[in-house]
C-alpha cells in the first residue's frame, strides 16, 4: 500500500528528526534497493520516493522505518512483570482486537496512524510483534527563557514556547516482562505523572493490577561488583552506594570520558563500603561500542556505539540518554536482565 502525499512528507520529516542518514541507507541496503545518497534531499528524492512510486517500498515499510527510528533511546524505561501465562492471554490476537474494537480503535492493528504532534496523547500503533506493543504520541510544551527587561516598576521576562513530539511505548514480551518507555523531559526527573497517564490510557490493554514493578537493584550491584571483569563492556563515570541505614557514599570522575576503573583509590573505598550491607543505588554507565560483538562494519557491532545509561530513579527505572538503534536497546536491556538474576 502506498502512503498518500501528506503521510509521505510527514514520514520524511520524522525520519530526519529521529534517525540518521546512515540508518535509512542501511535499511534500503538490507531491502536490496538503491541506497547511495549524500544528503537527505538526495536520499528522499532519488531513492525513497522513486522506490515508493515503483512499489519497491510500501507504507508498511515507512511505518517500520519510523518504529526503528523513534521507539528506542532518549527514554526513561520502567520495568514490570506478570506471569508468562497471563502475558499470553493479554496478547492473544482475538482478545487485542476485541479490546480495540470496544474503544473504537480497531483500525490500528492493520493501519497505524502517522501523526506529528496531536493536541492530546493519542494511541497511534498497536501490534503483535514479539509480544504486544502499543505506542502513544503526544505534544509537549516547554518554555525556554529568552531574556528580561525592566519596564517602570515591572520586571518583564520573555520565554520562547517550544513544542516537542514525545513518543511513549508499552511492550509486553512472551516471558511476562513489560517495558514502559517514556520520552525524556527537558526539565524534570520525576516521571510519576507520565507513568500514571500511560497506565490510564492503555489500561484496557495492560491491566495495571496484573503487573508488579521489577526491581533492577540486583543488576546495579552485580555490575558494580563484577566491573573488573567487564572492563571491555562497561565504563563507569560515577556511582553511589547506600547502606541499610540510608548512608550514601559516592565517587565520580573528573569528566564523563574518564572511568572509575582508572581510580583505584575511589574504587577500593566503594568496595569497602559495599562489604557492610551496602548496595549500588545509582550509576552512570556506558556500554562500550563493540563490547558485545566486534565487527569491521560499525552497523554490525553490538552495541554500534557507546550507549549511555543512567541507573537511577525508581527501583524499576533506568534511562537511555540519547537515541539508539533497536539492536543497541535490546542489548542493554538483555545485559540488565542477565545481571538481575
């Protein structure tokens, strides 16, 4: 199915905002299509548009490109869990279709919406893809200070209104793991309202009472304790340990490019504190490029770049600070899960 002109132009806009030229080129290459391009205009004008006209690419392909470009990274991720049996019931196709039909959203399974900045949070995509995935797009407004001036007895401050397109995702896996990914805020580290809003909006697909928070506390402590054997995989720029009395001990490097591995004194101090019923509370972690898989082709490396992760916030929360590929995201969450056992 071909997209209409409005949808096509919006897809091109969203891809430029959320993806890189190289990522789209790689997608075309994997599809066996012409892919060489030195700019976005050339890529869209000579490659993507022509492929659409010749039906070598479809609307479904553009939807897949959008999913790959906007659903991973620049997020705070909250983990929940239910039983595999209940998970299987929730992503049963007939059950999902029935739930969507009751809400007047039955068309989403076959034809996801392509939206830019809707006036209210809007469910745009529901799919049975390695489980059950649901995506919500919303428009956020921020106010950025510009300048101030005095007018008589008044101090006048000016702010620029900044509109941001935010993408939030629920994904329930076959094993019962539920990921709630909230697009990051510019001026807040408190995501409780966002989490509650998503549960309220999509509770008809993911009943809150069926899930409990999955703490990643074990993973934080495991990674710190085993950091020396993970030097080729991880880099720490800071970390905070806390004991049962609430006492905290922190260490941080002089810059994000440095590693706590290189400061034996700081590492030893934290290790000594850890012996007295302490645990790792927060960490600034970098999963290193190629630490999971080396390759001459950077797109085949795992991860394909250094991935910055903040292990802080709620007991079930971590954050990816920048956009990343689906493969890099899956690698990080797999590392956390393996370390959390």
